[in-house]
C-alpha cells in the first residue's frame, strides 16, 4: 500500500486533520497495494485533509506498530511482510507513526481493514491540478499572488501494455476552467517532438493519453509540459512539467558477452582456485528484478573424477575449482554449460540463456622423465670431436613441447675431464651423447658415465624423482692410426748466414703416439721456398744444399721457415708436419752503395749541392758509419767536385768551380762500411748538369730530350694520329654523300609538289598548261641554283633565241635602295645595247610559248577598250598614287 504522493506531502503539515483512514483490501494480500489502487475507489477512503506547508517531507521517519505483518519503507510505501488473511486482522487496525527528525514532532494514523463489497470498480483517471495562487498582503497594503510550491508526481506507464489504445493516463485540470473556457495542450519529446504522436491530450477535458505501447529499453522516460490557454490563445496558467516514467517489464533475456568462453587452470589446482569469469547483460532495468541476473552450472563434461569439479558465483559469474583431482594426463579439458537467469534466478518467472565454458588444464611438471633402459652402449674413435656416441631415450607423461616435458641430461659421474656433453634433441627429446674433447686411446680405452634426466622446470610440489630417472652409459674407445708428432713444433735454430753447402744443421725428428702399433717413420721436405735444405728420410737430419743468405727475399725478420713431413706405414698411413725456423745471424757480406744513383745540379755554383746516402744490406755493426771518398783519378774529379761527410750515413756533393758545362757526368764515389772486416765499394753517380731558374730547377730543353720517349709512347702517338686521319676522311666522305643525296632528292621532286613553283618571278613569262617542256629551274633564284641543275648547253626550245655567250647584265640586289633603281635601269640598257644577241626593237619577240586551248579560259571578256566607258573608275583615285594612272586611263578623261 502506497500513499498517494500528493496526499503524502499534505498530511505531513503542521496542522494535521487526518484522524482516520479506512482501506478495503481483498481477503488475501500477498505483497502490497499500490497508490493507484488506493485512489481508484473513492468510496473505500474516508479522510479530511488540510495543510499549510509541505517542506518537511524529507525529514520524516515512519514506523509500523505491527512490523511482523507490515513494514514501511523510507518513501512511505507500506508493504505486507507476509501473506495475510483478512480474518486475522478483523477488529485490529494498523497504527503508523511519523516522526520529524529535527523537531521530534510525531503524528499517528490508524488503518482499518474491511471486506470490500462485490461491486464493479469504476476506474478513474488521476487528476493533476495547476498550482493555486494565494493572496499575501504586504505591510503597505499591496496584494501579491503567490503560487504554492507543488511537486507534480510522475506518471508511471507500464511498457509493452496490451490495453486498448489510446490509453488514458492522467487528467490535467485548472481551477480557472469554471469561469473560462480553457484549451489544454502538451509539448515535448513524444508529443510534438520526435518521436511524435506517442502522447495526445484532449483539448477540452485535459485527459492525457498514450497512443501505442512504450519500450523502456528505447526511451525510459518522457518530459512533457502541459499548457492551459483560453479560446483566444492567451496563457491562463504557467506551464507545468509532467514526467512520464516507463515501468520496466521482463521482456528481454540475458545475453552472454561470448557464446563460448575459454579458460585455463593448472592441473592439480587446489579447491578455490580461480578459473575465469563469465558475464552476460540484460537490457531490462538493472534496478529491478527484471535485470538482476543469477548464474549456475547446468552440466559438466566429462564428469570425472567428480561431476562437481567447478562452481560459479551466482551473482558475479566467477568460476572456481571446488574439488581436488584435476589431472591433465587423464582429463585434459572440461566443458561447462552456464545458465544466466533474470528475476534474480527465479526459474518460474525469469528468462534465461546459456553459454559454453571450455576449461583447459595446463600441464605442470608432475611426471618425471624416465629412461627406457638402465644402460646405454656406444663407441667412438679416438681423437674425434663433435661425434654422437649414442642416443638416450626417455618417456614423460607431461604435455609434449612444454618445459615440463623437455628433458635436460646431466653427467653426474664418469667424466672428470669434461670430454662429453649431452644436448637434447628438441624434436625427439632424446639425449645426444657427444664427444667435445679429443680422446686418446693410449690414455683411456673406455668410459662409464652416470646420467640423470630432469626437466626444464622443477618438479611440482610433492613429486620426487624416480629410480628410472638415472641411467648408465658405457662408451668404448676405438684405437686408430695417429699421425707422427714433431716435438718441438716449430723448432728454432740460430746460426750465421753464409754457411757453406752440405753443412749439417740439426736433427728434426717426430715420434709416433701409437704405442701399441709397430710402425716406421720416414721424413720428407714439404716446403722450402729458397731450396736451401734437405732432410734424411730415415733419421731426420737436416743439411744445407746452398749457401744461406740473410738478405734473401725469402727471409723475413731474419727468419727462414721450412716445413717437413713425417709419415708412418700404418693402415691407413698417417703423416704429420713440423716447421723449422732458422734465425740467420748477419755477417759483413754486402758492400755499401750510393743512393740515389742519379742526380741533377745547376751549371752555376749556387745552389749547387747533392745529398747522397750510403745503403748497405747488412745490419749494424757491419753497416755504418760509412767513409765517403772521391777517387784521385782522373784528376778533374777532385778539381771540379768536392765531397763532404754530413753524418755516418750521409754526405754532400757540390761543385768547386764557378761554371760547369751542361751535360751528363758519371762521378765515381768510394764508400767503406764499418764491419770487422770492412768492405769498400766504388759506385758511379750519374749527374745531370743543366741550366736552372732562380729556384734551382732545371729549365733547359735538353732535360726533356734526355728523358726521351719509349717505344710504347711512340706507338701510342702514331695510333692516335692514324685514328684522327681516319675520322677526318670518314667525315669528308659523309659530307660528300650528303650533298649527293640532297641533289638527288631535288631532282626527284615532282614539279606539281614543289612549293617553290608557287613563288614566281614576274619578269619572266612561262608557258601555259600544255607547255610540257617548261623548265622550272627558270623560276628559281639564279644565285641559289646548284651547278649541276643548270640546263646543259645545246638544249633549247624551238622558239628560243640562239645560244650565245651570256652578256653581263647587272644583278639587282635582293633589297635595293630606292635611289639605285635608275642606275640599275641605265646599266641594264647599256648591257642590252652591247649584247649582240639582243633583237632589234621593231622585231617580233617571242617571250614564251603558252600553248593552245588553255584550261584557264580566255581573259578577253574584260574588253577594256570597248566597255570601259560604261563604268565609273573614279574610285581608283582613292587608292593612292599607284592607281592614279589607271584612273586617268579608264576614268573618261580625254587627255
């Protein structure tokens, strides 16, 4: 039972006149009676209400004197706490106390329960009144109208209603409609705004109706404004706000976020271990039971070792383990059917949906690797490395490819020197016993290894290694023929250079490591770059076959290296090599010489010096300091030159005379080293004496000539000259060929296609269309004609003048000056007078034969002599001085 919201505000006033309230209830009440039910039947209520203010409603607390049957919520809603029978409440009323928290004032109200009469209920539409105005008189006698602070209760409409539409919701009423004819209207979303037409109002009665079912999931509430105007459209009341709440119905099933959920959990997990969380959504109101979901597990597949290995939190959807015994090796995966139901999981009224949860068990290292055999056997040849001796195989029940399955092998005994290792094959998980250090058969003939197998990750708690996790590996070493070894290698020998031929140097022998084989070793020379040595094949004695020279190019840093080989007669034969390093000590066996061997000086004394250096192939003390000296003979050497020692290795040569003739001189210089037995040598220095500039550099051409040209340079120059001549010749031939092609092209041009015949010289008259012998070359500029294109002498037309030598007529320039025209005419006249081929003035001149029957027609139709007088030619005077003569001739002037 809920008090009407407006009434609840009114009875909590400072002056409460409500003393008794009667309600008629059915004989059986299961939950509560809404406020709408309380207000629909006016005959079941008997009360009188007056109020002054509603401002204390928020500070009230309600109490029921009979809490076992009824409870009162904070908003004043009275709810039956259990199912009641009217006979149980007969003669008993319900006392409700309201208490103001601030002022501690209290009010009581009694509710009696009576049997309702079996009369048809008449449904009435709730009314919403426009707020009334009260009159307030001020101290100065003025009057103000003040609206009372009303709170309009929201209108609740059930979604998806199946009643007849339009369905009346509420009646809007104003107290001014008694004296005026009012018109009511509503505005806002759902009325005159999108979605339009959901709500309509009767303009006369003010009844607000809904026209179609509402959907809360689409629009949960509507905010409308009610207006009251008179017939003229004048506003009679201020607009009031009407809130329409769409009451939710359970019309949507829960929808899981995913239809298939995947989760993992370690095998052997303890009860209570989190697995995953499944979620679903319901479009209904989550604040009502329609949107409150509950989860449960419908089935588990497989049901091993128990049918309830997992449980789910019915509110959060959190899935956890509930029983022990998860073993991946037995059941690798579980499939759960999860159900979500709204109405707080009520199976009768709630809507439900299902999803699938797939739980995969993760492997943990709860199984130890076990060898398939207690002992493995293998064999390996001696001195071999990176050789697999044998493969160790194990079994592991854990998931292949995981760290709990991958085996790791360790040698715990039998290999103190670390000659073996056991890597793991990543595909087969086998242990590959591999030799990593050479094994000597003479030292170890067999090995007995103890190997243990583990996993990459430690064993799970409570799991221990079994006896099968340890195995023995027996390895036999095979004896092979080993190569002889030189010791030491390399062997170093120190001796002086110059040792004579067939001298004994040393013995370089090798020993055979095969102690259990009787073999013979023979020696041979493998590498001797200077071919100085030989070795005895039986005893390994090395002797010289040539003189050893420290200054040889085969000696590097005083060391000479030779390689020898020792071979046995085993099966198969084996051989080894050794290097002999001979450290050659220097002796004074090289005479010094001068460097450089060529030099240049100026013919004048200054600058006129040459710096020379003594070079000796020997080392100190068999080299410098050196003594430099000029020979006494010939005498002009000491007379012209002087040699001065600068240091132990350097001297300076200069001219003693003021001038020496240009040329090339060979100057002997004697140099002596400082050896225990000094060696002296006379070297000739080639000196070029030349003319020099102020910088002391040679500038005469003799230097260039003296240098000369080599045969290769001369041949290159000749080839370049020949190539240039060939290119010039080819260019000339190409130019001639081009000229011939151009001439042939001009001869082949059809006269009708030649554009040049469109430009005619008007001082020459050609023939008509039938004159086939007309030469087009006459129409071209004479000065541009090619010599080959001129018509040959002796070929002439029948009516052409006899051919004679051509007179020297003057040639007019292309653009003559106007003042030269007279002179040009006089010169032409003078040439014509002296031309013996020129006809007399009274003779008939044949300029050219035009042929007969011209296709162009006759020009006789002009008849200028007979019909000219009939025309007016005065307009020719307007064309300028060039046409004035024509105007005089044809204008009718007798003069």
